[in-house]
C-alpha cells in the first residue's frame, strides 16, 4: 500500500485525468497501455470510456501503488526496460501523456512501442511545446532557463520539442505520424499581433502542448 493516505497528497502531475487527450482517442480499443500512468487517473477514465483492459508503466513507486488499485496491471520501472519485457503486437493503443520528454532515449521508446502495438494499432502522445508563447518570452526577457516542478521548465525534462521537430521522433520507428495538432492554447494580444506581422508563422506558439497520433501500418489491410 502507498504511504500517502489519499490521492490528494500526490502532486497534481500524477493525478491529471487528461480529458484533452481522452476525447481524441480512437474507438474500439480492447487492450491499452498507459506509459507514465501516474496514479492511474487517465487509465481509469479510459477503462470506463471504452470498457477495455488497461496496463500501466510508472517509474515512481508511490503513484504506481495507487494506479495498481485502479488498472488491470501496473509495472514499476524505466519505461524502455519494462516495454522490452512485453510481447509483440499485444496492445491496440499505447498512450504517452507528457512522458517522452522525460526519457533519455525517446526514439528507442517509440520503437519499442511500435513493436508491442498490433498492426493497425495506435500511439497517442502529448508533448510540451518549447515555443509556447509565455515560457518562450520568459527565456527571451530573462535570459534564463528556469527549473520548475512541472510544466515546460520541469527539471526532469531531458528533451524539448517544437511542432517542426516532433516528426523526426517517428522517423524509422515503424509508425506513421497521422495527426499533429496543438492543444491547450494560451491567448495573448501581443502574440496575435506578431502572428499577423509574420503571416501566421507564430501560430504554433499559442499551444502549451501538441497532440500526436501515429499508426502502426497493417500490412494485410
């Protein structure tokens, strides 16, 4: 049992249900894997929404203990190491909600995910946007790269992404990138003006994150 008495004692980071991702998931999922499942809030919603079996991977033991009470199976450890123990073509869906940027080798993780996905299966991920207007302007104005407990400047981030760099993560992975869309917009009058002046070249700067959907091709269909 976890030493925390309730979910509320965990950081919000581990309890976020991620409705913004849930509403964009494909239907007909039978078995899903949530990489970086935290306390299992998102996986629990997925189970309720689609009636599917949900596994989780979480590196932190405390939130993983809560997730184990809510999901069908939870493995504690490094994502790439745990993924390597799973059988080929086992999942219809793999989700990575703000996880890949925490990994030293996210490209290896994506390749492992491609292996454990069935043909026609889906990887869904959200990735923080380094060009998001407010964090970007903080760097410009202060000339510093702060270290925070969460968000763009999360001190545990090892990788940083923009809309232009995300597709490279999927090159040679065995997955085909089908959707790349901004989510959780942040509005600014200054940004709107800048976007007009630059002929929409700064449109991606209004999004806190990007939603990514990639498919494992089905060679038979």
